[in-house]
C-alpha cells in the first residue's frame, strides 16, 4: 500500500524532472571544472542526450538508478505496489535506452553512462569522466 494519498502521490511524481536533475548538475560541474564545454539535451540526437561534446563526438548520459533500472544497484528495485503499472514502464525506459545507444553508436558517437549511485564516489567519477573525454 502506498503511504501517500492519490493526490499527494500525483504531486510528488509531478516534481520529478527529466532535465537538469541534481545528478546531472553534479556531472556538469565536474566536467566544466575540467575545462570542457558541451551542449545540453541536443534535440536532433536520439534520446536528447544530457551532455554532448560535438567536436569529440562524445556523449555523457546521467541516469537515475531507479528510472533506468541500474542492474545490481540497490536503488533500482521495483515498487511492491502497482507492479502492473511500474514493470512495463521501467522496462520501456530500459529498452528505449538500449535503442538510443545503438542509434548513437551507428551515428559515430561514443557514449558514457554515469549512474546516480556512482556519484557518491566523486573522485572515481571524476577520473572516469576525464579518461573518457581525454581518449
């Protein structure tokens, strides 16, 4: 059973953003401090990627563990209520991510995925981002 009323749950869910999320802003700040410049949410690319480095043909996607079902992550659990709603919804997100990544790779883009849970280790993420952008 949900701990919120239907109206309260609707309000909570309406506040969840797809752009400019806290994890995305953290990654943007790290990359900016490194001296790299990027475009945000480029519309003509599949999935409107979070950070796009045009000259390098590289993309960084920042994903929430729950919404994109990060395999093996404690935050990617399925809700116990309304599984008939959540299971297909989250599975569609995962399939859409796979399709978008394939399309981006076909177009010659390199893609790095940074998971929300990985941001707890800022140094590790910073090294990973630097390695990806320097190679």
